[in-house]
């Protein structure tokens, strides 16, 4: 059963909030945020609002816990329903969300409680941060059209590194067709031109069709080696991306 609570066109795409009594084969009470391209942007268990349903934020939170000191600030680009941000102390987290409606929906329909969301372009808002003031940067701005190109360029990653502390780290949520996907490989190569330690993690797909399935992929970049425990990676496994090209602004 699907009960629509909100539906309105956004910036070039519809935005829908609805309740359903089933999530990934599990019965219960769930609320979902979906864009018009059927891209799921957030899901909440209404009986346990702090439960993290998607695999990728669980893996990101694990990597953050082991690689970013608890007393360092985190900057998130892409808010959705606030899944990652609500797991962090509000004074430790600043969020950039491009779409004002999404920021409002997270409060009205998903009960996001904090006042740490800035509306605007993530790159511009990141540039306003003090140099060396951040322990972590999380990019969760992927859409059906891909990650916005100005958030994947060499120049952007250089700007980001300047805002990070010496031990700071970047985590990026992406979708792609695996370790040979040209765009994933290009983003990984571009990260590697700025950070000495880059890892890629892929969530295996249940779709066995020959090479056609899309996967959730996390990229992690830092000045230090990455630590993680496989059992806490929510199904993500480490993979090695092929060499790609370096992405530059305006190209």
C-alpha cells in the first residue's frame, strides 16, 4: 500500500513523499522520499526513526567512526531526509542542500530536528568554510544524471583538501556499473591526484545480467591509510577501479 503525502515538481524533477507498509520485503510502517526519476532519496522506519535503512549511510558512518576523530567537524553536501546528519551531534555537522524543498521536507515529513542545514550550492558553501577546519567531507549529491561535475573536478578536490585538517577525509556516494565504469574510474583517478590514499567499495548487485547492473559505490580519500572492518560495511566490499582520466572544471 502506498499513501502519497506530498507531491510537487522540484528543480527539473518531481518530489514525492509517501508511506508504505513494506520495505525491502519487510513489513512495517515506512516513509520514503523519491524523485521523479524513481531515485530513492531517503527512507525512514516510522516505528524506529533512528534506524538507518540504506546500506551506504551505514558504511559511511562506519568509515567515519574509524577514520575521523570524534571532535572534528564534518561537512555534508546533499541532505535528503538527513539520515547521516541526524546520527552526528548537530554542533559537529554542517549540511549543504541545493533544493530548498528537500530541506523543508526533511523537517516537515521526516522530523529532522537540527538547524544546521544551509540551502545553496555545496561547492560555494564549502568555499566559505575556514581552511583546515573540517575533519570530514561527505558528498551524497548523486542523482540519476550522475554527480554534478563541479563536485568531481580536480579543482574541487583541491579546494576540499584545503578545507580539511591534515588528517581529514572525503567520502563520496555514487552509482555506476562497477570497476570499469568510465565516470567512476575518472572520479577515482581525480581523487588520487589530490589524496595519496584512495579506496573504492562496491555493493554487489542481485542482478546477474551480463555486466548491465548498476551498483552503489563508495569512494574514500584521505592523506592517511583507511581503516575499516568488513563486517561493519553493510555488504560493501573493497574493489579496485581502473585508471581513468582527470576531470577538470569546464571540461
